[in-house]
C-alpha cells in the first residue's frame, strides 16, 4: 500500500500514536489492579480514600467488580469539645479509631463502595499504628 499524500501519512502516524498511548495506559492500569488484588481476600488491611474525603480501613474484597467490598471496617473520629472552657493553642483534638457498626443506625460490618467514589487505596503495614490498634482490640 502506497500512501502518497502528506495528509494520509499524518493520519496513519496519529492512529499509531493513539494505539501506543492506549496500550500503555491499559498495561499500567492492569499492573495497578494486579498489585491491589494482592491484598484481596487475605488478613491484610488497606486504607480506602474516598472522593468525599472520608477514609476507611478494612479488608478488601472484589476489586474486579463495579463495587469494591470492604469488611472489618474502621474509621477515624476527631473528638473536640463543643464549648471548651479554656483552650490552649497547643491543645490537640483527640483522634480515635472507631469500629463500624456501633453507630445509631446499626450498619453491618460490610461496605460496598462504588469504584467511582474511590480516590485511591493504600495497603497498610503490619507495624503501622492503625493495624497495631486494630489487632490490639481483637
């Protein structure tokens, strides 16, 4: 096949560039999905950061579906006095790790999270403060 026009050559070059970029994106995406699947269905904990700013800690399942399932769920709660009598500039709010399920509406210890709402996921180290606190409670 002989392409004589300059326009035809540019079209072919553009198509090849799109194929190369698209292939690279798919390869990187699959590698990222595979690394997250390593932590699925085992005893390891992950931090799931949502687009609304909330962070949940738990065990991941079903990363290959539209909804990621998180179980054994914890989240951070910041406790501040409503009207502190005398607060100092050095006073820090109290942060505690709360087990999902003790809230007034009584949720089950399982959360189905739409993948579109997940900003990113981090695998937690066993010697990290969150995992140490969770293991100490059990």
